[in-house]
């Protein structure tokens, strides 16, 4: 009877709509924060390459890197070939993950706190959080989230509830895109990644 009940449970769960099985925006963010704290606590024994390896799966599943770089590149993305888009997406993903691997390298008592969610513009949900630091003021972080294939994913990060990381990237990338297109931008992003990984 126990086995039969287990099988019936799996059948019922398996038949649920995708949305019913999807983690909430808050759940996605809290899982990310748990991993970041875990990595920070291992900072003394993990180098940048090891932290990259640990962070890559959760960052790629939590952030919608394709939507983010498409928004940052604007019309250059829509005009690019499939191969050029892949080249730029891969470079942007590598830089993003490397940046996290470099920043979250040590734990001195920090903790993340989820403050709540709000409805954002254009079908987005805003998850308000903060990074509590023992010897410094807390850092407010708001994640802008949208659904992609039934899964909530981050499409932008707001610092102090106002400074858009995506807007900063769009401004940084615009001149490179105008001078050399997506291929040039991919080269520049890969160069930044190499500089971050350098001893």
C-alpha cells in the first residue's frame, strides 16, 4: 500500500501544470543567497576557478543571461547572426559568473535578508532583499524577475532600489557596439573576464 500511494503521488505531481511546480520568485532568490553564503564560507580554500565551477549551475539557472544581454545590446542583438549572438551570450555569461566568483570570496558574518515582493512594470516581480554586514551598513538589493519557460529568473539587479545593473551595462557597451558590433563586445567582455581571473 505504501508503494502504491507513492506511485499515485508521483502521478499527481507529474500531472500538475508547470507553473504549479515552479519555485516562487522569493524561493529562487533565497536559494541563490544560500549558495552565495556557502561559497563565501569556503572562500579560504576555493580559488576563483573553483568558485566559478560551484556558482555556474545556479547562476545560469537563476539569471536569464540571454534576455539581459539582448536588452543591453539592443538593436545590435536583433541584427546579429545566431553565431554572433551565441558568442556574445557566452562571453557575457562568463563575465557575469566570474564577477560573482571574485566578489563572493570571503565570509565575515554577512547574511542575506528577504524583505518582500512587489509588482514591477511589464509583468515583472521585484524581490526586495538586503545584504547585512556586521561592520558596515546593509546593502539594499532588489532583483527584477520575469518568467521564462515557466520559471522565474532574474533579468536585472537594482542597488539601493534605483541603480540598474542592466542600465549601467547598456551604457558601458554602447560605444563598443557602435565601433565594432557584437563580436567586438564579446572580445572586450572576454578580456575583462581574463583580467578578473588573473592572480
